[in-house]
């Protein structure tokens, strides 16, 4: 199997191009960072994007602790969590009395 056929070649290519309007890295080795919800909402409000978990801002792959992977997947499969947290943050930030 050559490099282009390797299942991780797309991930490596995304990391190589670096962060930008449609690419974001989040380290989150054991849990989701709070700012991940903002990133997802930003992607939803624009053109979408690639969000790589287990990657530092400088592109170094740190991975996700295997014991935490299931919990992270379960949280990400609940889109209502993203909407509730985003709405709460919006309200607290922009709708102060």
C-alpha cells in the first residue's frame, strides 16, 4: 500500500495544510474542550470544515486516550448539546441586562 492509499493520508494532508477557515485542531486528549462547540457552530454558519481531535495547534498528533474515546463519541453524537451550550453562551455574552 503506497502513501496515497493509506487510510490516514487525508488526515496527514489536512494537518500539513494547517489551521484555517475550514480546518481546526483540538487537542482534547481526555475530554472535549469547551471551545469545541464554538468551532462546530462556526463551521455550521459558514461552509463546514474539518475538525481534527487529538491534534495540537502546531499540528502535532497527541491522540485521544482510548478509555475516553467512547465518551467523546457519545457527546459528539448529541447535537442538542452543541445547540444548548451555544445558546447559553450567546445569551450570557450578548444579552446581558
